[in-house]
C-alpha cells in the first residue's frame, strides 16, 4: 500500500543539452562519426520528462519463494524505473497504467519500515531489488538505498545487489562493512539505447565491477535477457573484460514473457516485432553462453548466492 505525499516534476537535464551541442560541434570539426552520440542525446532531450512522486509504503520486505540458493527476501525501494528498458518484466508485476520508464514512486519512508520489519523475521539474504533498480538516477537525490543499507548493516543481514548503474560506487564504504555482500551488474545481449534508453554504457558498468572487485567486494553479472536473434555483443570480448574486472560469476537468462502479458505487449510495440520471432533457438543459445562463461572461469551455478548463518554457541544453547 502506498500513499502519495508529494509530486516533484523534473526539468530536462542541462547536461543533455550541452552534450548534444558539443557532439554537433565535434561532428563539424573532425572526421569522427558522431551520429550515434547526437542521436542518443537528442533522444534524451526529447523524451517526456519523467514524473517523480514521493510516497509512503506500509510494507517493504517480501519473501522470495524460490529454492535454496536464492535470496530469502526482496525489497523494492522504488516503484518504476527511469532506465525504461523495453524488455523489462517489471511492468507486468506492477501493473501501473503510466508508461514504463516515465515515472518513479520514491518510497521515502522505506528505511523506517524496513527497520521495524527486520526485527520480526529470521535472518536471510535481502535482494535489492527484484522489480526496480536500487541505483537508478533518483537515488542520487533521495539516498533511500543507502539509508536502507545502513539499516541492514545495523541488523547484520546479508545483502545481494543487482543494478545497472555506477552510482553503486558511492556506497562502497558501507558495502565493505558487510560480513556477506554480493554486487551484480546487469548486462544484456542488446546493450543499445534503442532497447535500454537511459542505462549507463556497458564500458562504464564493467569499470564499476572492476572498481568494486578491487575493493574486495565479490561481484557477479546477470547476463539477461538474452534475445537470440538480436545479439549485439562479442561474447569473447565481453567475458575477457569481465574476467579482467574480477567478476566471479555469470548467470544467463532468456527473455521470458510467459505470464508477463503487459511486458510482452510493451516489447512488441516498442521493438516492432513479435516476441516469438526473436526467440528462435533460445535454449541452445543460453547453453552456449553458459558453456563459454565456464571456459572463462566463471561460476554459472547459484553457489555465489548461498549464505549460511555462522554457528553461534549461545544460540545453540538457547534452542
């Protein structure tokens, strides 16, 4: 349950306008092809201004009913996502009438709600997040994710993070204090602004993983969704870069819209093709991705997600 307490409309970023003008200047004064850069920044200027709402939530911590090897809990600190990825499954979970990527509800009281809920549950891995990006652009202002990490740290809960943003580096000081933490970066087979309009460039995500690894934080990559007939990556080059970045595990996942009707319709409308037409040979492609990942030394199992509570003699004697 959410209650709206404020509405904050953002204005177009001046940085996009300045960068757009700079790209035009560079195109006029050099031989480099700046067409793609101009396209990206012009698109950023022309898209509708996202609506940001401050809301209050009554619950936050939810149980994930998966088999062993996956997180016990998940928290979504934002409703909606500014990354606006056309293949995202979250719209089907949220079922909001607003256009995906054009709104975010900020759960401003999330840290207080989380603190109360953690006192009532058995310790387990908390996943940030299953239906939003905990480090999307609005986090820079609201710091809801950072404040929730502080709460999780106070209660000594293990944390699993998945993001597409380099903003996670802001919280390295907190992440290094956790006894158990895993930070993952999401990478798809289509790292292109036509499919993920506001996602940081792949090169920056890889550099973020490298920085995290150098700080002693265990990193992993969610290589999903895989869209077999829309593969835009050199896998060998990608896996070599991830290996050099210190990544420990790679988990491949296909584009799946079974039971996600709203997301399927969104994908087909924005991409202009039927979902089934881009999935030919999907399982064979995923298998080949996993085999190549193992050849590069990555763990493709769920072991990296497994957490066991350390043995406590005091707790044992009380039981």
